[in-house]
C-alpha cells in the first residue's frame, strides 16, 4: 500500500479536504482523550461520536463541557449542546467546533465502540 501524495501548499490542502468523499473525513474527526481515559484504554485519540461528553479547549467556549449533539462528516465539525448562540429572532443555534479543539472526557460506549477501542489498543501495543 502506498501513501497518498499530498502537497504542502495550503490552497491544495484545503482543496483536498473540500473534495474528499464524506467517508474520508471520518479520520479528521479524531479527538484527544482525557489523560485518565487515555491511560485506561491505552490509546491517545478516538473518533468522536454523538453522545460523548467533551470539553472545549480553545475558542469562545473554552473550558465548557457538554454532550455532542451532532457530528457533521461533510464539514468535519462537531456540535456541542453547551456551545450555543442566540440568533436575531431569539432562537438558540449550535456553533460548529473543529474536533482538534475538543477533549473527550467521557465516552458513550456500545459494542462497536468497545471493539474499535480494543482493535486500536492492540495495534498500539504491537507497534511498541
């Protein structure tokens, strides 16, 4: 398997992200785990999912915690219930946040997630 050649030019990087298929954006939705979760599961990062409890590390909503309400694969953005703004007509609207600015504090576990964590932990152990 060969590595996909990528340019260093910012405009070409942005074009690549914009033109990639939606399923390819999933790897861009990885988020760092809290130090206790990382130690417990033996991995550093994981793809973020709806229902995870996250802490915003950067931006206007820094140090706020909330539950992930929606994940946009096409735009590679995450919507958190505590990161909202009031629109001109009085409605509340969620603000999209890039996953690199988030830290997963608590995972919402199901069977698929447990398998994914176990698989990833095994690859980390094998590489060491």
